[in-house]
């Protein structure tokens, strides 16, 4: 019976609701000075617009009207005052007038039914709103749908106590206040207090405690229950008989992004650096700027690169920041390593320079320069340390260098038949690279002129014979490449 009554109210009232035109072909972006981009201190970004045809996408037209508080923007020609627009979220925040009420008197009651209808491209936001009832022994229901009240929900605000002693600020959990959600994806709703005079909405029992009860679908984050809401008219008076509300919108000239992109003439995401997102509130889609870009995706060249390096609070970088189109690089300063996006995470590299170059010396420098520097004699006389730069000499690095020098001297033994094979050399170098002295501070691949140490698992050496095919003596050419596995 209640459902039939609400359906009848829906059908009668919708004829008087303000309707907006359906979204059809895509209008050209605003280019006229007659298009307003703000009203009453509220920014109006495209696809919304105020002005002649072409200032807004069809269905997104707004009006700027005079009110008691100055000029204010309104959706279409309706009664929903616009408080703000969010392009990335596909939402508008509006002020909704006409709170449903049920007022008690000693002899009779007065009730006010609230009927709301949004036309395309708008839908009621389930996530952003909550149905709220304040009062003592008050029951109200809400029906949502498109052409009639398809789904019903409601709640009961129970007894407030003899003098409101069961009420508590901030507690909307039954006594004097209750809340419930609504079904998503619909554009209309109706609110009405039910007639349960023997238990709820009774004029005789609660007249002296709560003169009126109120019910409204409103923005959930804007409500904080006060005990005075249930015992006075403060809830109604707080914002001049209106409540804030979240409404979702989408471009509804196609059912989803795939369908929309088939018709480039009506596709709304015109910025080069934009992406299409399917609507979460019925058929349609919204446009967002791609990651690393910001702006208005509904305008050509509307999405511009974000210079993350100029916004350190939003994009922290505690090292060297370099902006790149669509993203940015954040690296630790020279001489440090770690995660530069975390404060204090770049740590100084304390590995000595001698240890860092030890394997590089083994790989080529020792082999190529051994005879020239007289290292063989230095090895025999135990004076190798005198040939090294003092900056690279310490106990840890000398263990590595000495091992490398021994291996290098074996490679220069004549005749060549007594030298270690290249496979054995590679194995020795791999073990040397994995020594504790090197592994304590892992380093990136080291390149010394023609000498390269690269990825693990590959060992190769290119050599060439000099003249004779029988001597077995290798000669090191200018281009000798050694690729040895290094720990990273």
C-alpha cells in the first residue's frame, strides 16, 4: 500500500519537476567571451557552462541566478544550487531545498512530502549520501527509481527519553536519529513520514519533547548529529531549510567507453593526454587526465604535464628530481644510494674506492699493464702495495687485489700450455666477485675503457692469435672484451 502511494506521488510530481535535455551530439568547446566560467564564487569548468549554445555540453547547461545571498549557479533551470564541480570524480555538490518534515501539534499533525527528480546526465550518489531522520519516535521512508519508486528503504529514530536524556552529540544510532543508505544508479526519489500514530510519529507522546521530525537524503560527510536537532528546529534552520547533497554525472551519449570511442565526432575526451573511464552510476563515461597530467580532459590540450619537481609536498623527492613528460625521475645524490622518494633513505656509499675497482683491475688493467708496471717483480718482492694509489689501499681491498694479481701473473706464464684455461679464469673471477669484501657494498657494473663487467650467468672472452698457429701464445689485442658475472 505504501509503495503504491509513493508511486502515485512520483507520477504526479515528476510532471512538475525541472527536466534537462538529454545528452546528444557533442557541442563544440567554449570559445566565446559570452561563456561564463564562474558564478557566485563557484568555478564552472567545461563540459558545464553558462551562456549561449555551445558554452556547455548538451545537458550540462547551468544558470546564474540572483538569490538573497547574491548570484548563485543552478543546475539547468531547476532548484538545485551548485556548490562545486569535481571533474575527476564525476560529481557535483549541490544544495537541496525542501526538507521533508512531520510536525506534531496537540490536535493534529502537519507533514511535508519531498519529491526530487534529476534529469540526465545526473544520478543520485549512493556513496556520497545517506538518508537521515532526526526526531523522537519518528519513522520515514525513501523510495528511489527513475519513473516511480522502485526501491524502498527507511529507518526509525526511537524514543529520546522523557527530557531527551537518551540523546548524545555525535551519536546517530537510533535514539533521536537514524541513517540508512539508498540504492545506486537512479535519478529520482521521494521522502515521506509513515503513519504509525499509535507508536511512532505520535503527536500526544512527544509533543513536549520534539515538536517536529525531519528527514532528508544528504551528503554523509556533512552531517554531525547534535541533540538539539531532535528537540528543536535547529536541523531545519541550520542551512536555511536546505541540505548539501552529492550528485554523480557522466556523459551519457554512449553506454560505455568502447561505444563512445567508435564515434570520434561525439567523443568527449578530446585532450591528447586523456583517458576514458566507464561511469559507475549507470550508462555513460567520464574523462580523466592520464597519469602525470592535470587539467581539463574535455578541452583540446586541456591535460598538461605535471612538473612534479615543483610540487615536493605532493611528489616528495629527497634527491635529484628531474621532470619528464608524464612522469619524473628521483635519484639519490652522487655518492649515495637508496630510495630517494623516502626521507633519509639515501645512504652514503662507504665501500672504499679500492674495493670498488679491484675486480676491474683484475679484468683488464692488471693483465694489460702487468709487465709495464713491473708488478711481477713487485709480487716477488712483496712490494705490490707501493705501486697502488694510497686512496685504494686498505686491508679489505688488498685481499681482493692480491688475489687478482696472483691470477693475472698465472695468465702471463710462458709457455702458454701451463696457463689456466679461460673457463678457470672466469670461475676464479666469479668467486672473487662474490667475496665478502665486495658483497658488503654491491656496486653497479664497472666499465674501464674497453673492459665491461655485465650480467650474471654469461662468461665470454674474445682473443686472437698472433701470427703463429702452433706457438699457443696469446697476444692481447686492443679490443679484448671480458664479460664476467658481478653481484648487483
